[in-house]
């Protein structure tokens, strides 16, 4: 592998998004402060991020050519094996990027340790160049992450690094038929979430937080147990399932392993969708007649580790 370019993937800061909305920084400040918000926090977040980004580009300039790609352009950007990908931002941006940069090493950098958990961000501005140099010499330690995949009976498919959402595009109940482990039932719910190991600390964990919170109102001393998945596990959860004359709630959660797929048939004439990793603009239509098979994909993401030892 001969790397020629570093592709830096970033997202707009909240301040940049506000300025786009209100045209100027002053107008954005007026809007936030009029509503009682702390505009200084937006500025601090923006300044910290761009200071880190400048540090990264300055160090890279002596080692490797580079260019910046905004998150919004990921679905249309073509990565090649001549690239190393550098993600600068939150953990979710790693997920967004990995889906489109399959099999290309990703060096993930936490630009603001006071703000981001950094579960998927092993590097910072002081040590990321070590990871880049090891990629260039092909001596880097890494971990592979399995994707979830939704395959439709019309030939389309969609990968997910963190999670898949299957449901309605608006705040109405999704109607579908679900099949899991030789059981089938018709359901009405707020949609299904299918999570990989990487995604189990994100959106999926909030589903568990809600479930334990509601249960805790009626049952004392309930201990919150977060799901611990293996690399080759997927976990699905049905959000807010509704029981009625026609709909059941017998299948609400389960593990997907190996060839043990989840089958979902849409009963929605319109507005059914499947999207992944929080990118709602990149979706598959999931309307009546479409059947989705949910399981593990063959593709894997390659995340460079901050480790002095080589590994696989």
C-alpha cells in the first residue's frame, strides 16, 4: 500500500451551523442570548476544534499531502487505497466515515477531550502523527469492526458501523411484520434499532436508559446493565412497541449471530425508511412489499490503534 493523500474528515461546528442559519456571528449571538443560551460555549467549542484542526494540518504538511472533506460530502466521496483517513470530531463521525471508507485505515483524533468521550478516538493532536507514520510504513496496530447490513428484496443494501434504524420517516407508528428465530408477528412501534458492538455505547444505550428508567418507577433496586456485545454480534431492540388486536409485542429484543438474521417486511404504503449511523439523508425506502434481511456484513472497518505493538 502506497499512501499518497491523507483525507481529513470533519463536521461543521455548532457555531458554523448557526452562522449559516443567521448569516452573521452577531445575529447568531443575538438569537442564542435572547433565548437565555450561553453563546460563549459555542465560541469556545469552535475555537478549540479549529485550533486542533490547525495543529493537525501543520504537522501533516511535513509528512503527507492532505485535504479536508466535510461530513455532508461523505456519501458521494470516493476513497481509494492511496488514502489514509483522518477523522477529527466526535465518535459518531468515525461511524459516519467508516461506512464510506471501507478497508482504508482510519486514524481517529479527539480534538476536545473536555467535550468528547472519545471511545472511538484513540489519538489526539500530540500523538496522531505516530499513527500516520505507522500506516505509511505498514506497521500499524489496528482493530477491525464488523458492519451491520440491511439487504432488501429489490437488490439494494445499506451498511452501518454503529446502528441501523428501520421505521417511519416521521413521528408516526411504523407498521411491519417481524420474523426472528422461527417466530413471526405483526408490530406497530416507533421503529427498530439494530446495533453493532461499536454502536452499543451510543443510541442503543439510550434505549436501555429509557427502559430501566420506566421500570425503576415501579420496581426498586433495578441495576442498569448495559449490553456487552462481541465483535460478531448485533443486538436489535423494538422502540415503544404497541399491543393491539392486530399487533403484538412478543419480539422486542434479541441477538443476531452468524446466519441468524432478522427479517422485517414493511406494511407501510409510504414514508418507510432504513438509515444508518444517524445520517437520515442517506436512506433506503422501506415501503409495502419491501422485505429487509438484517445481519452481519462481509465488509469491515479498519481503525488504527494507539499502540506501540503491532497487531491485527
